[in-house]
C-alpha cells in the first residue's frame, strides 16, 4: 500500500510513530505562521500541521498550494494535539509532516464536499462520483453493504444457495411494463429484462435446489417516484417443501437479524393481520402500525337521522384523533381541503369535538341530538379533548381517503417517528383483483400464486372472494416484501391463466416452459422478495431510495452523469435490423 494507515485510524497510542497517509485535501486553514490541513479518506479525517520553526518552510509553502480535493500522500510523525477536538475520532493527535507528495491535483469541485453541501440535486447527480465522497452518502452505501452481508450470512446459515438467473429473458408478469432489448442475432425479436426472477426461481425448485436466494437487479418501466427506480434490487428467495408458516418464520428471522445486527435492537415477534382486517381497520393493505387511530364504522349510529350525506352513503367511517379537540377552525379547514384533494378524493369532512364536560359538538349538530352524539362518542371510545373525524361515501373509496387522513394526522401529531420500527405481516390477500374499467380479473400478486385450498371451489362461483396464500411484510406503512405459495400443478396453473384471460395459445407461448416443467415433478414451493433499496432507506431513516443507490436515475429515468438513455448510431440500428422513427409524445 502507498499508505501505512488510514485517515480515521490514528490515536494517542500511535504518538511517536512515523506514518504515511494518503487521501484528499478536505481543507487548509492558513494562519500565517501555522497552516492546518485536513486530510480525508473513506475512514475519516486527520489534521496535519505545518508550523513555522518546526516544519521546514518549503513544506508549508507546498501545502499553501494544495487545493481542495487534491490527492496527496503525507509522511510524518504522529504527535499529541495541544488543542484536542473531542468531535473527531482522530482529534487527540495530529501529523507533523516530513514529506508531502501530490499524487494528483484536482479541479475545484462544482459543489462543497461537506456534510452540508451547497450543491443542488441535479448538480450532485451529474457529479455523483463527487457526491459519493460526502459522509452522509457514503454512510448510506456502508449501511447497504452491512444489510446485504447480514442477509447473505443469515441465508447461507439456513442452507440457501445463491444462484444467478439471466437478465436477457422474456416477459415476467409482475404487473409493470417491460424494458426490452433488441436481439441482433434474431432480427425483429426482443428480449425483456426481468421484472423479477419469478419463473426462474420456480424452475430452480423443480430442479431440486430447495432453498434459493439472489440479491438481484429487477427492471420495471413505470412512472417514477421517490421510492421507485427503473432498475432496483430485490432480495429474491424461494423454498420447496414448505408451508406459508415456514416462509414467514424464515424471513421474519432474517429481518429480525438485520434489525439486531444493524440497528442494535430486537423488534420481537412480528404481529400478523389479515388483508380484510387491514382494509377494515386502516383502509390500506400496508397499515402504519406505529400508531393506533383505527377506523370506527358508524353506519349503525349515524343513519336514519335525516342527514342526507350519511343516509345515502354506503359507508360512514371515522377516526378518533385523541387530544385534538382544540384544533382551530383553520386547522379543520386545512384537513377538509386535504381530504378533498383529488388524490384523496373525499367530498367533505364531518368532525365532532368531545368537550371537557363530555358533551359532543359536531359540524352536523343540526341533524343529531346530544343523545345520538353520545353514541358516536361511545363508538369511538372517545374522551373529553378528543376530535372525531368522519368521512362518508362508497366503501372502498372512503376507506382509502380515511387512510390518507389517518396518515396525515399521524404525521401532524408526530406519531410517525422514523426510529420506531413496527413490522407487520399482512396475510390472506385476495387472489384476484377486479378491474372495473376492463371488466376482468387481474392477479393481485402474480399469476403463479396459489389459492387457499379451501377457497378453490369459489374460483368458479365467486372468484373475487378467493383468498390466496400470499403475504406482505410491511414496516411502518411501507411494503418491504411480498410473496406467496405457488401453484405447482399444471392444470391449476392452466385454469389460473384462463381465469386471467389468457387463451390457451397465449399461455403456452408465454409460459409453456413453466407449464411443461410442472409435468416433470414440481415440488410444492413458495417464496418472497424484499425490496432491498427500500429496506436500506428505511433502515437509514430516509424516504427516498435514491441516496442508497450508488448511481441512481432521476425522475425521468435518466442517468445525467453518463447521459443515458441516448440515441444510438445508424450503424448500430442497422446491425439490429431496426429503423427508428420517434413519434411526438401524445
Ligand atoms: N416475484 C415477486 C415480486 O417481485 C415476489 C415473489 O412472489 O416472490 O413481487
């Protein structure tokens, strides 16, 4: 190595040693007779002092000419500091240099390489390699590394084999759009990039591999948000000869180990909730259980008193925002505006305050006597000082809107602490989801998911009621993982494809290989995949996954550093037997 030590390593015990450090010049502070230089590498910062009368004048002169981010090698003696810096791990010592060598000069970076930088998002993305020098970003990638190692250790100990699956494949239906790659050797034909390795991991079970995992890139051509990237990483797993219970236990163990090893605390046993309860009590299949504020259904107590909005509604449902009775008119108007936003979709908000004397005052007092309002109070188990927030309308839409309001209230009341982690298994998902517009069913998870055996008779009579052996791991209202027990029987798989609207020919063309494989001894199997980027950002206490990916794409799916996607040459197109004609965006 060109160095004897790193810039984060030296302590009082090293005083007197002669060392060589290599790194980047973080900053120099020139006080005339003495010049301080902070040298930085991945491991930390070390101070180097150039003092008149102690170090040679030429050395100080040389140091004066070092700019920010120059790469240098400094040899010198470790000395105890006169003014110690308790905020720096190396703050007890400094280097008294004997030789300074510039390994490479540097242009002035376009933004400050500091924890608090002056660089905007776009600039930092363009110079991502410089952004990655900053502590907060580097720490995120270190966290990601530690989580990945924890996963590998756990799964290896449990007998899982890490197997790579191909990237140039054909469509896997995870419900998103495919990225496609033209094939030069097969003109006019395209590969699709995997939305997940789903079919391959199932084939590995047919091959007898029994316990598979892979930390793997997946690709989905979707509109992007803070927690989505066109290419993202899954911890993808599959097991044979298991029940749903085995899978939940195995991956609860994996998640718990990550918490213990990386966060230093044991989240205990993960509670479980059925999809039906999650929807009824939280209006969401990924409830944030850091706070209660469960839904209370009110049809029984509110209907029949002449208030047309409630009388005509399919569902009247509310939450108790405990201790919020003092909310001002302005705050309540804000909440009303919030629920009326198109993304939330409610038509209005009814509220009721429980006053100190126990009386309830509502925004619809005209229709409800105090006696009836007391029934509301009872339904909510409300106390003096509480605020009841109530929505009404079509059941699904109203639950969805109340979920948004609940999360908003949780946020306002500071109940969504990022360092409080509440994992939850949501189980018993419906197998199918009905698309009103297209008048057809879609697989809620994916077409390989097995119905619960006891619900199979419903497939013909009431498909929407069929529950699946499918489960999600939710932490703090974020879906972190999801999976299912799979169909392993050719005829069940074929009828599933039929139910989903595939003709026999289509099913054969797209998934014939899997249907064939099921005829050669497919074991019962199931699995799960975790969104690794999301897991990292959650462990890191951030909302965006971008800062946990070394080289992410921006919201338009561009890598502005390497400038991709970009056009390709006519020669390349010709080789691919492709003509490019770009139509104006609609
Ligand atoms: N392939 C599924 C997904 O990407 C996960 C699974 O079923 O294992 O969501």
